[in-house]
């Protein structure tokens, strides 16, 4: 489950002080309990009883999370200063609650754009958004462009700085 400081910055579970605003304490959003499954030492999920095999309960969400490969930081708007993790694979940006990067702005579409990381490269793709996706100081909307460390992405009126690991 994600941990946030009193100012709303997302923090690692082990951090006691927010590195962005230096505030202590945190707020944990109320959410339903995560789903679990029983896993045997053979690596597969199991529902049937087994004899002589060690079993443990594993959080499904922890098992499926891919590694963090970069992040975006909001440079303006209501979420200014908030950072968003970019994980390996596809990351959807938009206002939809099922997007990996949820932006709270009326100029952003439900599924506005995506960032895909594969084979050491990042690609920014517009998902037929209403207000377009822009890269750096570009005046024209992009369809699909390679994303580099330090690039500035604009979706609707929200500007995000991209950093890769």
C-alpha cells in the first residue's frame, strides 16, 4: 500500500521523513484489504492441500509489481511537486482511477497517454487524447516519440519532468 506524507508526496514505506518537504508523519489512504493467494515452495499458486510442501500467503499486488525504471514530477497544477513512479512495461497517464499515473486536471483525458519501457528505451505515446500530448518545447502534438532523461512532457495543461534510472 502506498504511503504519503502530510503534504501528499508519495514516499517509500521505510522513509520516516519526506525528502521533498522534510515533514514527518504520513497518511495512508483507506483502501480495501489486498487480495492474497497461497503459494507453495514450487512457485505456483495452489488451492488444493499439499503434503510436505511449505506454503505461505503472498500479496498479489506485491507479486505483480514490475520494477521502477523512472519517474515523473508534476511541475504545475494542483499536483505540483508530486512524483509518479514509472514501472517497466506500459504506464498509462490520465484521469481514470485505473491509470498507473492518475492526474487530477480537467484538461487531461481519462486515458491520455502512455509511457512504455522496453529493452532500455522509453516511448511516449498519445492515446487519441482530446488536448494532445507534447514533448519538450514542441508546438505540435506527438503520436509516439522516444523519451529521454530530463525531457518535459505536457498532457493537457499539466507539465511533467521525466527522470529515468
